[in-house]
């Protein structure tokens, strides 16, 4: 429980000496006079616009209720002039002199805290209009009730506005009062944190802040980077702030001002001269239904009465504070009308109130008025303001409040906002500090590949020189920024984790280099989008794939190709045998001998049979076509086989990490990178089997000598390694997903969104690809050998040749058959021999010989007959 404000103890001691502290006697007195007129007290600040509106609203509420209920109530209003001591004295006067049964007000927590203690001693319910009532106060003073909504809903609306425009940091300007410190700031902090926004500066202003002090505070804010200001000040102090900010040119382009309900709900009372130096200010205020008939009737009566009562006020419109006072009095009167209870019983009845008031639904939860769910967003323009739209809890932004309205999570759809200075474009929310020095950017000196980051020391100029892909990319990114960004590079000789931690330690403002984006580094910094491919790969030596292959001689052609070659050989040999068998003694004899001769002829004509031995022009035609095709096939076979034997085909020596772990093999990684930790914690390697390196040459040497079985590199540097050592190594196994390389900045840095946007522009312009190609070109191996397997040739490659020789043989066979005598002998002999050959292949060797002998006997008989 929070302690009661220390500076109030003295005031309370004096007031309680004066107060009538006899609750028992008082209750008895009221009971005896139960038929007397019931008195309701109210404490307002008659010197403020809020107090004036509340006074008129309370008087109208009493008049309206008496007319409605035909009952008599007495309203006694006391003026505190905004001073806590006067509020306490007013409470004592109401209790002692006027015998009130309940007190409404006052408006500030400083006043309400004194009145609550006095009311609690006298068992008088206090319905405070203060916008903040701490929970500890409700417990300490059971008779205290907050009759105004708390600030939590309003703070969520402000956080939603900030999030809509993608601002990441804000400055909070608040009044140095208990209500702001204990009520507003915690709610705003929680709401902004939930939206991913930080409060980076706090400016506390007291009611008695001098003009000189205010100027110094604004100068301090002006020299900073943040340009988003959330203002939670009382009405008069807020006007002083904006008047001074306007003179200091802080109401111009780039600035954003957002006001809370304490200021925004009174904009209707501001004249044009004050609005002139608040142009572009955006505000959030409580919503109340203005289109209800009851409200319209009340509105016209209020304006008329307010104008007659306070003619010095130029604007006679009402705000939420008047409506809350009206509804509070109606809640009390409705309760008193139903029963004559006092003290705690009266309070319990009031807390059960549930009706539709002018300000909205009137209900109490935990002795506080139910928080507002809808807030209106306005924009100060010209001589007045425009209503941009509404924000509803759990629904979002909308242009109107209706049943079928469309809600959005962003207020960008509400329409054009006029910002301070009048720009149509959205302010980015920050700027470079006018007193800031150039950014201190840390650069790693332990980069494994100097193509990414290379740091050299120039003895002549006594300074460090920075070059490489990452450096060039950062420079190209800075060139895309819409503002000038000074920076200096500084070398850092340490691990990458330690380098990123320097940002958290405020030693560097950013880090540029081949820094991988990994989760544990987010404890100290935030990163841009990765500018390289993401992943971790394993690189291993390669070995020959074709050594000790017994059937390598068959590889030049596919199986289907070999079958087709054999078939076309047999077919061509059969055609030649049919044509030449009458001329060659070798082609005669037994059927077995002729079959063997036919097969030999089919495969030996390519090497031993010459055209002069052939007697028929038809057989010569067949052989010419076949020899041509065979020559092409033989030459291509020789060339393909030679290529397979001479060009080395390679495969990884290790295919996965399981093989490495089972064999207890040694693996390598960079000494400065995160990879070693990843191998142990994620992939499960033994720390003793991990060897750290500082140069790619050491990698290559130990891989070749088989001192290590594999190395693990991020994909960007793996590409460089394979480009440099293109013959002996390759990647193996899966790609392990890790973050790519990125630039690091402080957490919540306002510069980070602009850097990310500029980096995306570099991506889209093609500059990134240009830098990558330039880097890889310097590592290209000129006599790169292909590791791809040479494919076997299939039938599609020789289809035309086979059609040529097959078609030629078929045509020759047809011509040969029709050039013979038409005698049945010739035809029968040929077809019987063909049938014998076919049946031999179908039924076996034994059956074949039987048929051949039968055919021979049949031929002999026919010859004798002829």
C-alpha cells in the first residue's frame, strides 16, 4: 500500500481538529430528521473552466431530477479555487454546517485525497471527479468512490495511435502531481510497451514552472532525437507549453504532439488566438453520444445557462466533465429517492447504479466508474479542430460510431492528418540530434574472409582502413537515407558476441560486418533484415565416384540402347544371310551351322566383311547403311567412354553429421563466430572434437591432410570458400537454418527503421547483387572441373540413324522377295526356313533340330519329283 502524501499530514492535522468527528451522533440526528430535506454537497474549482461547467451541469441536474421525481433535494456547492486546503475546509463546512449526506468532487487527486480522509472519518461517501484514484486509497478510505473513468483506456488509444504510424519511441511530458505520476504514467507505459513503443524521455513540469525553466527543458528536448511528444498536463499549463514550443519553432515539420483528455476535452473552450500556435496537434478525448435527443435538449439548455452565468467565457459549449458531473448527481439522487439510507448503506446502493447517462453507461466496478471504451481523435486545424475518427477498445479505429461500421487496427484509414508545420507526409518521429557526434560503428577485425570485412592499419596516415562487401553495402545503404548521417568506423579485436555487446555497453552506436543474426545477440541489440542468404552448411573433401567400376564399359549407352543395337545387328545380319546364302558355302550346311553363321555375320560384318565379297547389290546397300550407322555409334561410344574415364567424377567423403559423430571425427569452424557453440548445443558435437580456425587456408590444408573430416560455415562465407577451393571440396548434408548477416543497432533505436528501409532500397535497386558478383568474381577458379555425372546416351539420340539402317534393310528384303520366281518352291522354302527359325527360339533347341531335318527331307523329295 502506498503511503498517504507526506505534505498533506500537516494539513490533515489542522483540518481534523476542526472537523466534527462524531459519526454516531450524526447518524442519529439524520434518522430523527428523516423527513427533512436531503442535502447533497459538491466541491468544485470555480476558477477553472472545468469547475464552471460542472457547476452549471450540477445545478441543471438537480433541477431536472426534481422535476422528474417530484421530490425535493438540496444541492450545496462549495468553491475550492483549486487549492487542497480550501477543498478540505469546504468539506468540513459541508459536513458541519450543511449536514450533507454525500459530497461530489473535487476534480484533482490532491484535493480529493484530503476530502476523502475527512469524509471517511465522518462516514460520508465521497464521489471524486479526479481522473485517477490509486487502489491503495480505495482500501484506506472505504467511503471514497471514483466517479470518473480511469486513464487506462485512454492510454491504450494513444498507444494505438503511435503504433499506427510505426513510431517506436516517444517523450512523455506530464505534470508533477500524484495523479500523473501514480495514475497516468504506469498505464501509458504498459500500453506503449504492449505496442512495442518505449518512453525514452520524461519531462516533469510543475504548476509553478517558470518561463525560463520551461525554455531550458524544451531546449533539451529539441536537441534530442525523439520528435513524438505525449502531453498530459492541466489545461493552463498545456497552453503555456504550446505557446513556448511555438516560439521555439517546435511546432514545425517533423514534430508530433499528442494530448490526453485533460487538455483535449477542453479544446471547445479555446479561442482562435491560442489554437493558432497549436496547429497540427492531435488529441484524444472521451466520447459521448451527441446525437441522442436527451443530449440535444440538455446541450441547448446548458449553452444558454452557461452564457448567462459566465458571460466572460467566449465559448459556451460543454465537455465531458460537465456530463460526468450531471450523471454523478443523477446517480446519487436516484439512489436517495429509493431509500433513506445514509453512510455505508447509501454508498452500497450508489455502487449498484446502472443506467444510460449523458456521458455513456453509468456503472461502477471496484468503486470506480466503468472505464470508457470509445475515444474520439481530433486534429487542431485553422481556428478550430477537425474530428478524425474514433478508437474503440478491442475493435480499433473507425470513422464513425455505428452498427455496421468498418474497424481497422491502424488510424491511417481515418483520413489525412495535418501535422505541425502543415506537411502531408507522415513525420518519421525522430531526427539526428543537433549536438550529437558521428555514430561510432564497431567493425570486427577477426573476419575469416577478408572479402566481407578487411581492417588494415595505415602507418603513413596513422589510421585504420576499412573495406569489404559489408562496408561497401553499409555505405550504399547510408546513401539511400533521406538525411545526412555522419559516422566513423572503429576496429574491434574480439569475438562477435563481445562486439555486439559493446552496443549495450554504450561503447558503439552500431556494428557493421559479417555479423550473424542469432537469438542470444538480441539481448544486447536489434538487427536489420539479413542481407545475405541464411543457413549453416557442412563442407567436406570429395573423392572419385568412378574408380573400381566393373561395368563402366556399359555406361556410355543406356540398357535400351544396347538392346536396340543388338536387335538391329541381328536384323541386318538376317537380311544379308537371306540374300547371300546361295553364293557362300559358309552360309550353307546344317541349321545349327547356319544359325551360328547368321549371328556371327551380324556382329562381324562391321569389322571383317568388305563390299567386294558381297555378290548382291541389295546386300551391299544394306551393309552400306549399317556400316555408316555403326561407325557413328562406335565413334560416339569411344568418345563418351573416354570422357568418363578421363574426367574425374567426385562425391562427398561424408554425407551427414551422424557419420561424423559415430566416427568421433574432428570438425572445424571459425574461432570468432557463433558456429562452435551451435555445433555443441544444437547439433550435439563433442567440444573436444571441434577445432577453431582463423583463416580459410588452414581449413583447406587440414581437410586435404584429413586432419579434420569437415568444416561448418555460414552460407555466405561457404560460397567464397568453394569459389576459392573449387576442386577438392563440396557441401554435404542439409542446410541448418540460422540467421544471415545483418547490421546491429541499439534496442529501440529510432534510426533502425530508416536503415531497414534504405537497405531494402539497395536490395531492389540491384546494388546488392552487383556487390556480391564483384566479391565472388575475385575468387573464381579458372579451371573448374564439373562434378556432375556424365549421363548415358539413350535411343532418342540415335533414332534417325536406326530408322535409316532398319528402313534400308526392310526395303532391300521386300525387293529381294519380289524379284525371285513366283514359284511356290522358292516361297515355301523361304517361309519354312523363317518359320523354323522362329519356332526354334520359341520351343527350344531340340524341337528346332527336329523341324530342320523335316524341312530338309521335304526339300529333297520335292527336288526328286521336279
